[in-house]
C-alpha cells in the first residue's frame, strides 16, 4: 500500500485535514510527476489522494487510473465526493469505468449524518447534500464505495447515528471505516482529538448497529483494547499478524501501559500524536 498526494488544493476546509493547503506546496502537480511517483511505488494498492483529486484535470486523472490498471496496481481514489455531484453523467461513467478497470474503489470522506454537523466540520456550504448525491450516483453506476468517517471531538457522540444514516441511505455500500482523527495538519493539538475512553462507548454502539444492519465495517487509529467485543475490526490486527510493514509502524508506538495487554503482539500501540496531546493511553 502506497499513498500519492496529487496536490494540496481542496474544495473543503475540514477541521481534521492532515494535508492542508496552508501547509505549503506539495509535490509537483503534473501528470508526468504523478506517473513517475506511482511507477516507483511497490506493487499493491495505490491510494490516490489530495487535497481533492477531483480538482485535477479530468483527463489527467483518468490517465492516472489507467496507469494503475496497466501496471497491476489496485487504485483507491480518496475524495470528499462533492465535485462528483456536478460532474456530467458521461464523465462520471468514465470515471467509474476507469476505477473499476484498476480493480479499485472510491474512498469517500463522510464526516456527519446531517447538514449542520457536516458544515461545522467541513466549513463548506452544501457539502452534505453534494456528497450524499454523489454517493447515490456512484452506487447506481455499480461503483465500489467505501465511506470513511473521521471520528473527532465534534462528531464522536453521533457515531451510531452516522452508522444508521449510512446503512439506511446508501444501499450497496461496500464498507464503512471509522477512522480516529490524526493529530497532524489542522488537527494538531487538543481541540479536535477526544480521548479514546470518551469516544469508545459511542463507537462500540455504532459497530453494534453495523452488525445488526449487515454493513461491513472496520476501525483505524484507535487501539483494539478500546473496542470491546469488536476488537477484531481494528485494521492493524491483520497487518501485525502477517508482519506487514507500513505507516502504522511509524505513526504508532507502544507505551508502558501496553505491557501485559492481550493485544500486545497484534497492536502497534496508540498514535504518537495522540500521546503528545493526551499524555497517556487512558
């Protein structure tokens, strides 16, 4: 698994953005540079991210996905979805076809179950309606869609409501990931990072609901010891069990209290930026 940021440019200003435009220039934002970077990636999943990738030249984006397909890389297109709501039908079909050819899927950042909360998090008018419309269009075209719900201080109490919204609104959704906020970019510092212990009960209720609704779900960036009966939904468990290398080994680190935990060998520990904010695991 490897990640490419096409650029920092975006059409939202999410409070939890880990790669914000104001952080300065990213890499060279042109097709030739993108293809070179992808060609140097290891085999496997290629995560195409931004900023917002849908703000790239449309033909260039299609060429990026076609290159992934030709080189045997599965593509994950990370997007907030709202640009797709206004995309011409033929272009949307072309985009879905290109991503399907790369064996890939759309990974759509969906932070809230209602417009008011969505605006509070994204600070962008109309994003909830546009994103909802886009997901429905993608599913109608047979696209594979994952929703990523970033859990932060503004929405963690609504986790079960979001799960109910996703299950009830988007028939055919492939899966849902609850991704605990990263303490980097705009989210650096304590303002938007709740304690694991505060968020966990609400997250467990959301996972219970996903189970009842037969909606596939997973969790990232919150250790399995906080997930109760849903510990196996933590995405790091399989990575650790199979000895996979990746960002989880760089971003996370065990702390003294981890000693003696039943998940000690299957968990890389809490995020380093979480400990920097809260000082301890608990």
